[in-house]
C-alpha cells in the first residue's frame, strides 16, 4: 500500500502492527478486517481517514463497510484501488489474496459438508473452522468443536468415526482438503484465556478473531461472551458471523434424533461409554509429545504438537522493529 504518514499516534502504530502480523501469512486485509483487528479503540471512519485508498473516495466507505466477508473483495489491479492493505513493497499480495479466496471457498465447501455430518453426532454443540487465514493447496482444514460437558471423549470418538467413514478425516498421508479434528472443549469450559501464552499471544488473538462458526450459532455466541477478554486486546473486534445461508442448520432428522439422546447418550449407559472411549483414546494420546500445543483433560483436547505461537510472536517483533512500529 502507499506509505502511511510517519506520525507517532496510536492508530497508525496499530495499523502497522496488524499489517506486520498478517504479512507473516501473506494475507493483506481489507479495511474492515484491518479495523476489526486493531489493538486500539477507533471508529471505522477514523481508520478510513488515514488509509490512502479512501482519501476523497466516499463511495469506498460503503463498499468496505457493507462488504460480505464471504465474497471476493473488488480488485482493480492497482494497490491504491485494490481494497487490500499491506506493507510497502508487498504489492504481490493482491494476486495472492485473490487466489486465497478461491482456495478458501473450496475448503469451506468441504468444511460445510463435514459439519453437515457432524450435526448428527450426539454432544456436538458447535463446529467452527480455525487456522483459516493462511491456506495453501496442500493444507488440511482445522476444526474447533464445542461438545457437551461430561461427554468429551465419547463425542470425539463418534465424530472421528463419522468423518473417517465419509473419507473426510485427515490421517496418515491424506492431508490436503481433509478435516483435522484437533481441538475440542466442553460447553462448561468456554474461556480459553488460560491456554494463551504469557505475557502475550498475538497468534491466539488472531486465531480467535478469525474463528469461523459453521454450525451451532447459539453455542458460538456463548463462546464469544466467555472470551470477552479479547476485546481488551482488539477493542473493535466483533463475532465473526457471516451470511446465515452459509451456516449449517439442524434438519428435522437431526433434531428428531437428538430428542432421544437421553435414552443412551445422557444415561448411565452413556457414562460407561464415555469411560470406555476415554480409556481407548487416552492410551494413544499419552504417547504424544507434551508442550504448550498439547492439552489433554476431560474439558479440553488440543493436539497442536507443532505449536508455533512463540515463533510467530518473535517474527512479529522482528517485523515491527524493522519498520519502527
């Protein structure tokens, strides 16, 4: 983008910090995305006044603010009119963002198909796509799932079996466009602040802001309220809910089947199955390497063995120092 005037005010520094972080992943944000991720409180119009694209272009305000984030932003081929923002000398990101959109749409369709299956699995309250701002063609599709308390292990077992049966689960060498079931929490343990890195965890903040629910909006709203601490770090952030037509809804059949969950899933028998599912899965999980990316308990299962959050934090620090943020 055109150089931002070098003035030492909080808003300009916050803009550059967002651009530095997203530059790590070759992701140039739109003005609305940029505003949502800022580390300082500001009105959207305040941001638009300092962005070169919108100086003297009032029609750009409506184009940005009314933009459906699931639709491709307008790209006119010139950095000052592309609708994207990036660090100086990174104009090639315009084309990459356009390619990313088509790739993300393909993976979203697969994710939606998987969620359409998981809605029948007892205990699943919400399914969301995560790690979704740096896709590559060979990337898998990460799911973040909220499940009913007391049934974490049984729900995970059933979800894994269901997606494996439909050949959608990542395993072995089958990675590209497969679903990675790597992160579960129970609905009585929605606040994730305790698993963030200290003293700061920029990657997790962006991970949470980009989290895209595709099933279970009620649970997503409760999750968002439980993680309101994010507003202290990103004051302008708001729930990432797109067009409801792209959300997987319960069908009459899934609603009908869930009415009978109490006969087995919520019963004494379901409790015994939960114990058995835990015993089977825990014996394998205990062999996984420990670390900040691996959490195993009755309330959270997180399997990110290659936890790069510290690395991304250092990269952000280096980029900020390079451009004097």
